[in-house]
C-alpha cells in the first residue's frame, strides 16, 4: 500500500543535498550522519510518537480486565480519532463521514439485502471514494488521507462479507467504530479482521515475544526510513546510467514502504493485536518471483484481496479473477493513473510468469513454479538441484528488473508527488527506459505460447 510522506520532507532533503549526492566524493559519512541520518530518525520518531503512545495506552486499558467491554471499544475509537486528528487535522472530516455513512449502508444492506451486502458495500465504498476524489476533495488533501480511506474501505467490505454469508450478527455501533478507528491500525494499517480486533481483548499479557517483536520491527522500520531518505541516494548516486538511477529510485520507494509496514506491525502489536508479518523486505529484495513479491509486499492486504475479491470472482476464470483483483486494488488506492498502471501491469506480469513457469515446470518436471514447492512435491528435480537453482535465480533477477522498472516513477523528488503522479509523468519515466519491461513481458507471453 502507498502512503504520503510529507512529514519527512523528502522534497526539501533532495533540494538541499541533491548536488552533494551527485558528487559523493565531497560528502563524508560524518556529513551523512549529522545532516541526514540524525534529522531523519528524529523527525520519524517525532511524527510517530503520539501514535505509539496511544497504541500502548490501549494495551494498558486491556490489561485492566475489570473494565467492561464498552470501555475498550470507546477507548479504541477515541484514541484512533485523536491520532487521526493529530496527523491530518480537519481533513479527518472525510474519514469520519465515510465511516458513518459506510456503517449506515452496512446496516441497511444487512436488513434488506443480507445475501448481497458484501457486493453492495463494495460498490458503495468505490463510488464514495471516486465521487469525493472527483468533485469534493482537494487533490493534495485527498492524497494525504488516501491510505486511511483505503483501510476503512477494507474494514467495511470485510465486515460486510463476513456477516453477509454466515450466521454472524452485525456488531453494535460502538464495537464497530472501535474496529473502524482502532488506534493500532487506523493510520498505517495493517488491515485486521473484526474477529482479530475482538480477539485482541483477550491477549492482554505483556510477554517477552511481544516486547521482542516491537523492538525488532522498530529497528527495522527506522533503518529502512534512513535507507529511503539517506543511504539509497548516498550509495547509488547518479552515474549517468539510467538503470542505476531507476534501481535507486525504486529502492528508495520500496524502503519507504518497508518503513510503513514495520511501523504498522509495531503499532498493531503495541495495541494488543496478535503479531503477524506485514511485509518481508528480504523476500522482495531477493525475490523468487513477482508472484512472491506481490504476496510479501503486504501480507494482510494480499489475504484480503484473495479472500474478498479473488475468490468472489473465481467463477469467471483465473485470468479475469486476477485482473479484477488488481483492478480492485487500484480503485482502493484512488483514481491515480500511476498506481493503476503499475498494479495492472503487475496483474499481467504475474499471470504471465505463473502460466509460463507452470508450463516449464511440467515440461522439465522441476521445482521452478512461481511459488516455492512443498518438500514432498512430486517433481523429479527438486529445488536443491543445480539447474533448478540457476533457473530460479534467473527468474528472480527478472523480477528485480521488473521491480526497478515499475518503481522508477515513485521518485520523491518530483514536484507533483503531493497531488499524486499523473499519466504524463508515468509514461515519461517508462519511455526513458524504452518500455523495456513491457516488451520483456510480451516476449515471455509469446514464448509461453510457443513452448
């Protein structure tokens, strides 16, 4: 998922230090430490401090087991609203209206169209977001709150599907708003199900594993924040070779995503939600396939898309279900050509990679599928074979090539970043790389048919 990072002043940083990175021999590690690393970490902690404290406060509220349930739900929603106001100010009006109207639609669909309430609420969320973005909201403002609106959409839609096709009852308004504005997930995520939110009331122990998860994820989060803001530009300075520059910009964007992913794991764990992996930088930076990248990019969102979109569209066929899944993900991110182009390209890429590797795996009877085989698979040539390893490494390098290409337009130095990138910016960035990734994908698809 994508977030805006105005609080970390990326534009100001590049304006102040871009000339130094262009000639890194004049820039020492001491300068990097004092001028970039320290300010970045300080600003990051300062921006997240209230959210971390409020998440921990909810955990302490849970530890007071004598308090009734409604105190927990009220604390969760009030602390979440306080953090939303702290981050976005009066812009939370759109978020509150969306949550309130969404709950009303959910109640109405539950009473009138219970069997179809999942589809009804999905259409409502998409229509509401599109209308607000096109006719009411300021572009810069909407770009800032887009991530929170997406999280709210995912929670409303999942709640609609979970209570629409089962005997589960719709939760009352206070637990529902405690879930929608849950302080540990309302800003950075991750998405959690309503059942996970309710289960957090029972997980009140402060254990060693709880503490170690918080420390580990906090260190990883701010490490990747410094990679995104400082190290990527310092180590991979402009050389004049466009693919080095493309990889640097893509790495900076991915690192900022890792920052959000790991800090979201911290806030969720602090608030009492059982720890679960949100993202894995290792699986993305050293990928087996693009399919694996999509899975590990945001594990909770992947589960949400697979459960509530892909399985619903599965009767239409695998290809249609995959495209609808990526289309749904694109709409959740807003009317942004750049994100839509990347997500739909990923949809085609992953489908081509999946069918090609499945066919090659059958021909050579080898473990070269897009997803790693189980140890007891029936393939003759296992993953530890030399040629199988070489093949998987080759596909992994191809995935890295695609990632550099797809991520190149997410450069934070662009002047239009605050409003979201437009079609002209995206096509210009890809044109500079000769649309090579799309040509390679087309070649792979033709090769799939010829094999």
